[in-house]
């Protein structure tokens, strides 16, 4: 059953938002419209991004929350909610949570609040809290997945920011109504409810391939926007894709000037004189620290942790007993793509890699170019799944492999062709024979 869109309803919701809010960027009206639709279709998605309005006082942040709360699904909004209340609201069933001035939560209950938001981005086991019962505290699981729309006068924690569409607000430059049109909002909510009923059991289309084809590189950004693209009628989808792609390009630009990029440059310098695929951690440290103020230098131990993060995890012994890392030309090429000047799309590979990669849709029997089963990719994929009880959402699984330095498209092709992995719906699982554990 194909998913049915209602372009006129989409336009009417968008017009309602535009009539009541003055946003900086035109495409943000489309983003918020899609967010409204996603809230009504939240039962069909596996992950969601949040919307985060940020700006100075009297810039329209609270107004934005109020407008959206009138037309989103099962809206829950208050001037303040305790973290315990938030947990219970989400556990009661799907709702759209509106939280204003979230700095108050970050000041008072920061760890619990961030844990709630981090866990609530994906469907899963939820979060565990100790709940008092009579004279003892009982570990209790809470469902925390759902749509959340936030506002603050200050930027939020980096870990949360990567899970949000961040919309900057400023004082209106055009006139909007003082009061929200309640009758119009109620009519739209009724139409949205009927629309969801009409859609029925039809699944949302998977937009991952489309976003990769458009050159998206950051999987966290894909997670934030993938459903917004999916719920938008195709004729209006380009506005959201262009908006999301600009953010993706900015992420890539910033990634090139991070500490990881600086470590990569030191690795690249040492790699030029490496022998036998081994590079010295001490030599990398010397190259990294050269010319830096003492306060910015790294010890070998600190550098080793960063090498693990960028994908150089295989330890070796250098002549004289010093520690080193194995680094194949393939691994260095991947680091060049990610942190160097040779960055390319996630689904683009070097010509020599293309020769090894099986064609899309090929059967396992027709894959003579598939690498040996015990190469690093398969070992890392198995280790990753075993660390997550042998199954993960595909988006998170491939994001983790990309973080380890693998090419997303090639990993997808090789792993799908291996009998140890089962790609079923939104999940990937380890299999043994014909039994799925």
C-alpha cells in the first residue's frame, strides 16, 4: 500500500503557520509544516529530530511554541514541568511536548533532562528511573520517544543540538495577529486527524537513499530530517531538502577544522614515511604538538584516544618497543575523504574500491569481488551488533561504521551480501544459520 499525501492540507497548515509567525528563512515554514505532519504520524517513524527555537527575549520563541501546539498531535505545553512529570507524560502515550526556556531544566536537572532527550530521539527500550514505592525505590522503565519542540534564550548542549533543527528567532519585521485563530486551528487539527485515519497502515517511504544521492554526509543530520522529507508531498519536498543540505554542508565544513582533522593531518604527515602499515603514536604526537603552545599539546595517551575515535584502533609494536597503530592505505584514504581536502559524498568510493564492490541487487552467488569474511569491516560490524544485543536500527548501525572510517555505501553492499547479517525492515541483525537470535 503506497503512502497517500494531501497537498492541499499541507499548504493550509503551512499558511496557518506563516500567518501567525514571522520567521527568518522562508524554508523554515516548510520545516515546521512537516514537523506538524510528523507529530500526527509519529507512530509510523523510528526516529525523530527535535525543533529548537533560540533567540533573545521577545523574539517570538514562546509564540512559536503556542502556534504549533494548536495544531500538533496531542500537544502538552506548560510554563514549567518537572522532569518526573515529563517522563510520565511521555510514558502515557504519544504526545507532542512543548518546553519553553529549557535553560531552567539544564540548570536544575541537567543530567536527567539531557538523558531524557537523548533517549527519546529513537524508539527503543526508553529510560530507567528509580521510582519511590512505599518504603523503597523501584527501577522503572519509561517510554520517552516522541516529538519535542523546545525554546531557549541560550544555545543548548552540543549533544542535544545535533538532534535538533535549530531555528533562530528575531523580533517581527512584519505584522502578525496578536491572537491565534483558535477556530482555524481546530479545523486544521480535525482535518489532520481524518488524514491520519485515511492513511491507515501505509508506511512512510524511506528517504535515506534520496538524501545520500543528494550528497548528504552527516547521518545525525539525516536522522533529523529524514521523516520531515518523507511526510512532505513530493512537489514541496525540495524546500526541506535544500534547507537540510545547507546544514549538512556546514557540518562538513566545521568537521574539517576540528581537533580530529588536526590529528588526521599529523597522521598523514607520519604516514608518508611509514613502513609495513605501521605508524608510531609518538611520531604522530610529535607532529601534532609541533609549534603548538604547551597548553594545547597532547600526551601519547590522549592522542591514542583520539586515534581510536577516528578509526585507527588496531594497536601494534614499533621497533624499540614503542606503541603504534596499523594504518592501511585504504584507511588513510577514508580519513582523507572525511577530514582532508579530498572529501566526497558518502556513497562515492575510489575507483579501486568500485572494482571490488558488488553491483546493487546482485545475488550472493554472483559476488566474486566480495572481500574475505574476516576483514576489518565484518569483524567491526559483528562486534558492534554483539554490543547491542545482536540487533540495531540500520541508521545507527551504518552511522557507527562510518564513524569507524568505512564507506557507507560499500559497507551496505558487502554486509547485505553476507549470510551472517539480516537486514529486516529498519533493523539489522546477526543471524546463525536460518535462526535469528
